[in-house]
C-alpha cells in the first residue's frame, strides 16, 4: 500500500490508472485518506525524519526550523480554495513548508493563494507536537510577523526574521531560508506536486508528506 501511494506521488497518475501490480485503486485511496486523517502519515513522516537525522549523526529532532511559502497553479475546474497571489501574479493555491536545516519537511499546509502568509500558516501551529521537543526557533521572512509570530511566542518559541540586506539586488541566498527553496525544487520531481490537482488543500498537504517520506527512504535504504 505504501509503495502504491509513493508511485502515485512520483508518477502523478490518476487513481484509476494504477498498475495492476498494486492493490485496487479504491483501497489505495481509502488508506490515503484514512492515514492522513487519523495521523498515521504524520507519525510516519516524523519517524523517518528522526531516523534520517540520526543516520547523519544529528539529534533526532531539530532545534531550528525554517518556514516559507510557494504559490502553485491549481488544476482547471477546481473552484474550492482558489485565489490569486498578487505579489507573484499566480493564481491557484499556496503551500507552506516547515523544514529543518537539511530540508526535511516537519509540517506543511495549503490554502488559497490570496491568503496572507501569516494567516495561512496558522494551521501549522496546531501541529506543534510534530515539531519535536528540542525546537527553540522558527526562521521566516517578514511576511510572518503578526498573527503567526504571536502564536509562536505563545508556545514558548522564538521567531527570527531572516531577510536579505536592503542594498542587495537580484537573487541572494538568505540564512537558512534557501533550504526551503531547495525543498520546493525537490517537490518538482514528484509529478503529483508539480501543480495542485487536489480538490482539498488537505490532500495536497498529504502528498507533500508522502514526497518527504520517499526522500527519507531513498537516503536510508
């Protein structure tokens, strides 16, 4: 079942086009929904993140996480949670990733692209238990000041703003935030995530976790 879900994530095939070597597509879809809703997928993702960190000689959980967002196109004929990111002139949805310094995804969410980053990232605060007990700092850009930053402080965490110097021009790697951009690039290797094909933002977030599960397994096996 896990291999079937990883296949859909990597190849981007429709549910009904699953090869005969895998279980029936209705069973695969059932477990895709069930494991995301009951927290099984989140526990699997965290467990593999911890094993991957320990295999590289690091502590099981991170002390610093980085957060950033990316706007992606939404498939046609899907009107739910659709918006336009005015800053990037992109219509669709926005996905937010919380990653460690090596790019592993510890939490994620998706929402309409016209929603402000600070408000859109609020669901991540509800996933605090998945971030690990060692966490002390979350690094973001200035867009997350306000609602999200207040939520971090209320949970005893430090909010650090990392931005490029105002005198610079063009692309400049900033702090640990470039690691999030690299993770966004990794997601493009998974055809299910090249654009948002899902009717619900929750399903898109689930595929992001499956992509991270696949990346961790590739390093561990």
